[in-house]
């Protein structure tokens, strides 16, 4: 009986993890869509290609285009428990602060005030605007 209860608990956690990962993927796809269209029609290339500071570069412009940082979404119920998605975007800590936007995602259970459970999913990635490829 105990093994069955543990199996049910692990299955529920796996379903929450899978749903949280899908939630992050949905937001990341929206960001990638914005990145593919950002400064797309600038001719011959974006003026942000010639930026002299990272705050004026393509990554900073893309950050503004996606709505800034941080972004909080939710709650979304996963397995009957409310969860919150957080996205922190930062170009200064990316591997190329002029062109790459670093994204850090976490999905955390929304519990009572003062309770900070560990996230069930975390993801870090970098996104580049397609316009950066046209830069000289």
C-alpha cells in the first residue's frame, strides 16, 4: 500500500513538472517570435548594430519589446496546486550583452505569504534577435 501511495505521489509531481515545462516553453516561443520580428525590416541593418553601450544594443531593445523584466504569470493550476511562472531577462549578464538576451525562468508553487518553496522547474537560456545576424 505504501509503494502505491509513493507511486501516485511521484506521478503527480511528474505531471506538474511536465506542465510547468510546457508553460515555460509557451512563453519562450512568444519571446522567440518577438525576437524574429524585432528590427526585421531595418535597412540595410538596424541602427542598434552600431551601439556603443549594451543599453543601446539589440538585446536591450528586444528586452523593451517583450515588455521588460521581470514578468510574472499565473497562477496556473497544475495538478490542483496554483503555480507562478517568473521570467527574469537580462542582457548585461549574457555572453554578448549587445546582442544576446539572457532569460531565467522559474515555476514555483504559490503558497501563503512568507512561504517560499523551491521552484519545481528552472531554465536559463539566451535569445538573439534575428536582426543581429544582419549586423556588419
